[in-house]
C-alpha cells in the first residue's frame, strides 16, 4: 500500500481497534453527536443500497410486497404479547410529550409540561405489534391469505455499548411480516426466508454461513422458533447475520386477527417475521478485509473497477480517450467503473485510497504501457499485479471480477472450516474458546447448562445447526445425555 495514507492498526495487534479505524478511514460511517447513533457516509450507504437492491429483488421473487408502518407505537400495543414486551422493555425509547416551549430566560427550549401525551408512544424496536394491529383490518377470510409484506426502515434499541454497524441504538434494516392460514405454511415461509438470507450472504457478500435453529433461551421474544445464519469473523467470533422467526398464533391472538377458514370456522392467523440489518456491513468488513483496508466482493462494491491514468499533461488527451472507450464498454457489460483523472491528487495517493476502500480491480493506464498495447491490472483480493493486453481488456476484467468473487468466498470458507472443532471436554473447551472458533458440542437441552457456559466462558449456543450429523453423546458440562450437538462460540 502506498504511504500517502496512514496505515491501519494491524488485525493481529488489536482486532477491535483495526475494525473501528477501518470503518472511519474507509469513509463508511462515523459517530454522530446523538448518543449511540451513527452517520452512514455516502460510500458506506452505497454498499447498503446494493445490499438492499439485491435483497429486495429476492423478497419480491417469493411474492413479498413492500409497505410502510408508523415509527411510533402506542405503549399499550407492546403490552399485549407478554414475551414480546419482556424481551424489548429495557431497550425502548419512549415519547412522552408532543411540544416544546421557550424557557424562562428565552435562550433555549424546554419540554412543555402541559403537552404530556395521554398514552406514551414507543419508537419502534421492531414492528410486530403495530403491523398485527393493522393486519386485523386486512384479514377476514382464508382468501386474504397469505399476506406477505416487508418494510425498509429504521428502528431504535437503547444500547449501552455501541460499535459502528455492529451495535448502535438506531440502525437500518428490513423487517418482513407474514400471515398464513396454516401452521405448516407459516413454518415453511420462515425457513424459506432463512434460505434467502443464506443465499444472499454466500453469493453476494461472499460470507459462508451456518444455518440452524436457536435454543429456547436465544429465541426472538414472542417466537416459537427462531432460525439463524451464523458467520465467523476473522477473530473467530460469531456474528448473527440474519434471523427468521416462526411466531405461531401468538400475535394473531394478541391482536385478535381471525379469519374464516375453508371449513367456515373462525381461526387465528399464523405468523412469521424475519430481518437483516446494517449489521451485515460489519460482517462484510470483518470477514474479508485486511491490514491495507477493505476487501469488497465485486457483487456489492459500489465501484468495481477504478481506472487511473499516468502520463504527462500532453499525453492526457490520448489517455482520456482510451479510458472513455473502456468505461463505455464496461458499463455496457453491467460493470460499475470510475475513471479518476483528477489532477489534484498524485497517483500514489489514489492507489492507496482505492485500496483502502476495497475497490476490487484497479486498472492503470500508463502512456508507456499503452505504446506496447498493455495496461496494468491489480486485483484487491490478492494484491497481485499483471500487465495485460489492452485489446479485449473489458472481457478480461469481467471474468476477473467473477474470479475475485469466488476467491473471496473460498478464502472465507476455508478459514471458517479450519476453525470448526468438535469438543466433548469442558476443560478443553474453556481453554480453546478463548482463541475463537466454532465448537460443536453435545448439549443436554437445559437452560441451566446453557447459562453456565455463558457465565464461565462468555460463549453462547449460537444454534442447533442444520446438516450436522446428530450422534448420541453426553453433555460436556453436566454429563447428562445429549439432545443435540450444538454450535457454541463467542459472539458480537
């Protein structure tokens, strides 16, 4: 990396500091003056927009439609589903008044005590309650089902310890909410959306994930089952990267959402909800990036190719003309490309800046190289440079982007697979989990054992993973017969 930009803290020295520095230096986000809230900068938001676009298309392919529901939720709504309110009560931000007034010294404002709301309003921590209260007006017969909606919005959860993208008081997300005529249909939808998330994570983010179902302790508040995708970061910790919930009839009953079924009998609707958030940005950064900066998969990179000219002023018209042709051809192939011929920054600074920002391919148009019919190509994932014939360069770049996408995924998967261990000895587990990794351990199914693991090791049961052979065994903590081999890890 060129020395025009400050180096990052190395991951091996302080992984947390490396992450925090990278988010800021790569122009993704910064802390705001509002406690616990962040400003997502244009480059960071451009990545989120590409995530949004891909996910939105995937949702719509399954029949989901977008809608929007209020930011503010009457407090009484949260009281209707007991588990749900208990799960979110400590994280809620509450609106109590609707007006300000000038203070006595006329140099500021205060809350007008006469403007107290009759019922407090909660800034949505999630929207099940307001949405199911609305569904009551939309659902009357089995012919109205299934009802499949999604909203892109912000939510507020009053976090005490925050970190950009990973855990902030306000964050952006999507939340899907569906209503169904049968339990079977609702469960199938919850599992279908988990597969949508897993497909997006692996084929767009290039992040390998493990799919599974949460333990009862780790379920979403008010759910009968919570399905999850768990990703491994480079420090060996897990990051929950998407969840889908089968809610049973809990919200149907809480908000009296009944429909006339095919047997002409009244029945409560069955529910799911599912969501991913800007936490995916954190997963993207921590899975792939290196000591030089971001490493972005081409599928989500706002700029897939940057072209930088190097030549004397009299050579620039020729370089500009050649670049214009390459840019036009690449864009026609669906590649996002930027030609940076700004003369207020030296090429070395540009190299470093685009490397820091994770642009997958850098093309250098050098006047001398062009005389020989060559251009220099650097791929961000390996930092390898090659001189390539300029003729047919567009097809070469298109294939290279596909190769980079595949290579980034393979690298992450190889790393993850090398750090998955079977472990049946608790003392061994307590030592090894300090260094990170995913541990497949026998579990007796009790909350007591789960709590002991968490208290003594700061690790949690991430899920009961799908696709793992479940053999007989004994719990490594209690010595009791195992009900399942579960995935245990420290997490963000």
